[in-house]
C-alpha cells in the first residue's frame, strides 16, 4: 500500500469513529441530567406498564455491558463514552423505578 492509501484509510477511520460516536450519543443526556419517564423506559427497553422486577432485570442485563472488566480493553476515548453511557443507563433505571414507586 502506498502512503496515500494509508492516509486515506486513517482519515476514514477517524471520520467513521466520530460519526458513530455522534449517532450513538444523539438524544442522550449529558452530565447529571435525568431521563424523562418515557425516555427512561425506552433506554431500558421496557414497556410503560413493566413491573419493578422487569425494570431491574433489564437494567442488570444492560449494565453488564459496562462492567469494569469489559471496559479495561477499550481505548481512552471509547472508555469515557462507555462510562457516560453507563451513567445515563443508571439515571434511566433510577427514574423508571421512581415512577413505579420502587427503590432502585
């Protein structure tokens, strides 16, 4: 491969990463923002009439993606993104449980 081809591949990889990161982050809260009720249910993948046990099971299934041993192999930027996703997931879980009158 020529240097030109390698340069194009590198630029495409960076642009692809930024594009995927932007799409995955669209509509997500930042920092300490809380998920709305409907948004919390959507993030967790549960129906509005789901029981607290169903919400808890959905949260546990999804949060396993963000376990420290899963994140250890990621590069710094991806790890930070995953940590933000985990915070958003936890915020959604707390809101969904609050709406159902249950303790997280």
